[in-house]
């Protein structure tokens, strides 16, 4: 039972914060933008400053629309966007928008529709 205590405490913090956009440290993602470019740090217009601007804009948008997404979508997309140690608001917002668009597809066009399998 003592081993479950940290899990229970952590879980309760996640539930309490579920109605708010999670706070992500996007600095690592943006610092690596120029350094990891295949063409070198000076190629294109994508650099750390534009990455940081994109992240701020995505955070602002998320703060406006966060509660319009289901708790399950928010939780799943938060997990996805924080995998690999480089969290991103842009990825989080994109995931949520894709999830919402997928829900609006006709049932026959959704993946996993057993009637379409094998056609």
C-alpha cells in the first residue's frame, strides 16, 4: 500500500489540474530547432525565436479552447505531446484538433469500422 501512495497523490494532482492547460517546458524543443536542422542553423526561417512564438500562440489558443475538448482527449493528447522529453503546445493543440476532426467524420469513414475492413 505505501508504494501506491505516490501514484495516488500524483493522480489526484492530475485530476485537479485537468480543467487547466498543463504547464510545459518547451525550451528544450525550441533550443534544438536550429541545432538539429539538416541544413544547418541558418537554413529557412524556423529558428528558436519563431519556435517560441509558435509555442506561445498555441498556449494562448489552448487556454481559450481547452474546456471544449473532452477530458479523455485532453489526457491522451497531453501524454502524446510530452513523450520523448520535448513537450510542445503546438503538438498538444494539433493532437486535440485532429481528435475533434476525427469525431466529426461519418462513422463509416472512421478507422476501426468493422464494415469497411476487407474492402
